[in-house]
């Protein structure tokens, strides 16, 4: 197969946040410093090289950016200020837009204004939808929050939750399949056994739930922050989607509420830590913030805060009407976060990350003849 | 009188010269009949030019601009076609005559005026000769200072050579071999050192520092502090009796802290002046105010030790000052991941130079350090001892702190080559040892350097393209981790000895000296030369010159070449009275002198 070179690839990546890639003079310091760089995956220099050379197809099919967790060690040690860590981050954004067939991800990553408009539109649509549901179909009253005659009946909301979840799952699945195709399926050189797929399948839920690989970075705080936000978010999703009716039960069910409170603390604490970090820019991985990162964090923080208002007004103060209003505002944060960011933006990595770990293990099996790990032998002597 | 046509080319859009003002100035000059601005993208057509020349009846053409020579052929032919004398095409080159300084337009006008009058600009613009004191001060007694001193003194002029340490020789005296010829460094340097010592025109001021400079170019008054040596140089016979009895040992600077020296010591046996000196920081007598020890005084057969000698300040008069202050190594401990200072067998390049030197602490044996008990301080220390086990494998890491935006952004220029030299020395002395070279780009730029590199590769050193990320300790051995770029894989090699090719920085005290002398420095801290291509030995201050590493990293051949070139400038200044660079006169003065010279010419 002929190799096509896209000389403008770097310029394209720059619209995704990459900078200074051309500074790299390939000393290999970054790959040697990276805790995750293990053959056959040499992170991050190989991708830097491919990027400089404009090898678009190779980059489309690489898993390496997904194996990087941006601890920042490479960027700190880089003698040229080429920011390899940030390049990996930008490549992940670019790859997300490659996996997405609609082209919407590309639009959102390259234009924060477009994403902001989309978020606002979805937010307004959510408001209109809920008001229509409440006052149109539900025949409910603003003064009733739960139970009979509620403004937003539980079963309707539940239906909406499931519908949205199903839709998002379908989109994510398509993108995941496309990722598999680009990285693995179309690669004729890889001979992968079915057993390898089965054997490594446990990696998907394992990495999805624990982000264990992130914990191997030298600094643990970023992993803990990530785990706090992610764990709280998953807990919330489970509570809301599966146990919504219990949530709105008149009696306080501690088994449900304890988790709810913990998740709220996790979301608020995690996002505050990340926001403060990104504002202070002291740590390498917080130095560069893409607009999508801000939107993501602000949406989560907004959702958590309005959730608290809603909960407090209903549970603690008995202000049902305030709770109803707060709930609509809450959904105006939650729905855009899910409907825009999961399929087309930052949040999509919840599917791509574990899938990449899984596929990386499968690839490593297939390339078993290539030594995995670090070479111990001497290099061949250069010919005199 | 000749009818002159002036053609001004702008050539660069970013020029700071005011061209309109220049054109009207030219039009007002005597004999100028025609002025034309050629514009930014001049198209010169010989036929129409010849027509123009004939119409204006021009006898002389002046082409002015940054690179006027580019148009000389066209104008020469045009003048010839028009029936004129083709020798009457004159160039007024602004860049060549330094119209890059603050008063650019004035300088350009002066250059143009001289060309119109047909007299060479330098002849007119060099200030009136001043009386230049025939003596020269050289700061720094390394190979650059030694070379300059000998060149000037051999021409019969007085030289003061001020050296901060107790001996001249500098870093080169620490080396065993030089690249790429693998000559013995001492065989080249020590005869020169002795020649300096014996030269009747050179006054050597070791253990001394320049602390103040007054006066102007041609007549500097320099204050030099002579730190007390506490040993009479003329009487000392270097018998070593004092060192033998001295109870105090401290780390030896000359041996790069690989071993100890005494408080009264000689840096190395061939030191010049060949006499001992006392380290007041270490000497018990000096530190206790004359109440303790003092055994060396009693032991000295020549009675030449005076432990109570005081520092002196002397003032010397010189006409020119040459800076040859050299360099230091970057503090390798700053780059923590290479473990210098943490692991005893991670050495800097200078430490290895001493270790491999036949006159060094190990007698030229390449060894790993061993623990020894320091009896006085009662602590265990890692010392390079000839009894130490030789390394089975050695890693040499290039670009430590060089070409790195976190440390030195610049290339230190000598490391690639001396690292290759190290590989050769390791393989020569320990034929069974494995030797790894980690490099980013191999910079073998000099005469014979590329061939030297090929030779070292052929000798069997493993040359790995890729910068090392880390040196760690595992199972009692050092492990070097890096990426082999060429083979696209990660490597880690267990080694016994790591040598860091540490980047070079200006010598300590460079900033203070620059302040004392009023000489500007580069962003990297090295002294700034007047013009990188044209005047690499002059500085912005007239009468002050730079030679060697203090102007920027360079190898020994380049250093010696620059040192000799400096001598030419100094001698010219002494013999003609002209002061170094072309310090321009005021425009009116230049015009006047140019007009006068033209009259004389005609």
C-alpha cells in the first residue's frame, strides 16, 4: 500500500490544541521517560514523528495516544519545549473526531463556539421539553414535586432517561466499532486469534471502572481526581437511571441517599480541584486547557450544584415549587453534558480508553514475536 | 571635477536607514549630479543605464546599500558602454562599514560621502591615533591566554598575565589527550607554559584577580588583587616536604574532586610557576590565627613559607586588555535524573579526564570508585583509587544540559568529540569493556572530526542515537535508560561507570568581570564579540578583546587560532595607535576629512 503524506497534518492538529510539535528533534528522552512506553507501544515520540511526517493513516490507526495519561513527565523533561504530552492530548481529540463519522466532533473540537452554541441549544430544548411535558402532558402542578400529581411524573422522566441512555449507547458503540476497525480490523498485518479477544475481555470493565493504568503514573493525585469524578458520575447515573423512583420516594432510603451524597461530594470536590488546577497552571497536565475541558468541568460542576439545590429544597425545606424549577435547570446542565459531550466531545473517552487498553493487549498478543518489554541486549554495531 | 551619479538600493524592507534623508543628503554633496533610489526590488537594465549615464554625463557611479557589489557588474558595463572609465564605479557598503549601530543613517551618510569623494571609508573614519600604552593585560591563563601572551611577548611587547588559580594551564592542563589527533595535551601545553614563565616580556600574576579598571582604551589602569600565596615562588624548589608533613587534606580542584590534596600543595607536578601554595580556607594556621599547626614552616628546607603573608593590591598600566577567562561545567547535580552526586560512579567529563590522565589520581587507570575512610573527618568517602575495580561497561551520555531549553539552549560544541575520545580511551585501556555512546546528533564539524568518529565506531563502541532519560541504580549496578531512535526501541543497559558530557557555561566571575570592564555579555552569559563574522576578537569597548571559551564554546584549535588573532589586533593597536574597532567620528568630521583627502588625491 502506498503511504500517503498529508503535509498539513500538523496544521490540522494545531486546531485541536497541539503546539510546538515541530520543535521536536527526536532525542527520545520522552519515550524513555514515559512510564507507559513499552514495546510495541513507544509513547510519545513515535506519534510525534508520524505527525511531523504527515502520516495520517498511521496515526488514525494508532492506539498510542490512548495509552498516555498525561502525567507530564515527557513535557517536563523535553529539552526542546515540544510539549509531547499536550500533543498526545490533541491527538486524542483528533482521533475522537476520526472515530465519529458525522463530523460533528471535528466541528466541536475545532470551534469552541460551535460546541457552546450546541450546548446552549440542547439546554434550551431540554427546558422546552420539560415544560411541555410538565404542563402539557403531565397535567401536574408546580407545587407538587413527587408522587401523584407531580409536575414531572417519575415514569415519564424514567422513560426519557432510558431513551437518552439507549441513544448514547448506540452512538458510542458505532464509534467504538469504528475505532476497532481503524486500529485493528483493517490492519491485515495483525493476526489476532479469537481466544486473544476472549482472554483479554475482562480488561474492558476493569479499566472502565478503575482506570488502573492511570494509577501507574508517578503522581497519584490526577488519578484520584479522575477516579473521584468518574466514580461519582457512574454512581449518579446508576441511581438516576435505575433507582429514580426510589430516589423520589417520600421516605428517605439511606441505602440510596448515602451513595447520592458521596457522589455529590466526589463530583464537587473533583471538579473544584481540576478547575483550580487548570486556573493555576502549576502542574504540567493542567498547563494547557482546551475550551472543551472548561465546558466539561463547568457542566459537571453546574449539574452537581443545581442537583444540591433541588435536593435541598425538596428534602430539607419542603419547597416543592423551587425543587421543580431547580430540577429543570439541573436537567439543562445534565442533558447537554450527556447528549453533546458523550458522542461528540471529551466525555467520549469513557468508551475509547478502556477499549484502547483492551485492543493494546490484543495487539501485544498478536505481536508476540516482537519482544514486549524493554530490550536487554546490545544494539547492533554500526557498520564502520 | 568628476560628475558623480549616486544609486541607492534599499534591498531590505526592514532597514532602519532613513532613505529619503539619505537621498537628499547625497544630492547636496559636491559633484553629485544625479541621485536615484533603486527601490526595494531593483531591476537593472544595462542599456537604459548607459543611456542615463550618457544623458547626465556622469564620470563616476556610486552604488550605495547593504550589498551594492551585487550591481557592480551591471553598472560597470553601463559605464563602459557610455564611454566612461569602468574603474570609476564605487561601492558604499553600509553593512560592511557597520551601519547597523544606533546612528545608522549618519553612518550610511558618512559611508556614502566617502565613496562619492573616492576615498576609502576606514581611512577617513578611524579616529585620530592615540598614544597606546605598549603593555597588555591578559585575564586568564588557560591555553588562550598563554597563546596570546606568547604571541604578543614574542613581538617584544610587555604582557601581564593574570591567573586566578595557583598555576597557569587552565582546563587543557587537565586533559590527557586531545581530539581528533589523540595528541598528548601536556606535550603541547607544558612547553608553552614554561615559555610563558621564562619569557622576559611576560609578568605572571598567579593567584590573582582583576578587581577594578579605570582609564580609557590605550591607557587603562587596572587594579589586581594578588592573593597571598604564602610561599616564596623564587625560593621554593618544589621538594614536597611541606605537603608530606601537612596534616590537612581537602578535595583537589585540579583532580576534579576525585582525590585529596593537602592544605599546602602544588596543583600538579608541572605547574607554572613550579611552586607550592597555601589554601587559606583549609590551613589550620591561617584559620586559627596563627595558634595551631605551622609544621610546614619548620619542615621547609629553604625557609620560604610565610603563613602570615597578606593579600596585596597592585595597580598596573596597560594599553589593551584581553579576556581569556574560559569556562566552567554546568552543575551536573542540577539534572537530577542522571544521578550525579547521588551515585558515586556517575562522573562528569572533567572527572573522567583526570581519571584517564597518566598523571592523574589513578595514574591513568580507568576504575570505579571505592569507599575509603577519611581518618581526619572519620567518614567514609568514595575515592578514585588505582586499586579500584575497572568497569566492565561504560556509558557516555552526550548533551547533558546542552541543547536543552531547561538548561543551556546552546550546543557546547566540544562534547561530541571528547565523548568519542573517551570511548577510544576506554577501549584502549580496557579492551574488554563495553562502551555505549548516547547522542542526539553527532556534531563532528572540524578538520578530521568526521573521520575520527568513523574510527571510533570501527573500534567497536556502541553508538546509540537517542538521549538518555535516566540513570538509576538496580542490583548494585547503574542502569542507563534511553530510546534507540534508529532501531525504534527502548533500551536499558547495566553499566559500571557513567560519564556525563556536561554542557559548558561561562567561568564563575564572568558576570562580575563584565561589570568591572563594561563589556556586554550574550544572553547565554558569554562575552559578546563586536561582530560575529567580521570582528570576532573585538568587543564593543575599544581596547578590550576576547579569546577562547569566554566568548563562546569552542575547541582547542579554534581557541588557539582566536588567541593568535587577538594578538594581531593588540599589536596593531600598539604600533599604529588606532584603537581596536572602527569607532566612528561624527559625520561632519568625516565629511571634512574625506573632502581634504580627495583634494590631496586629485
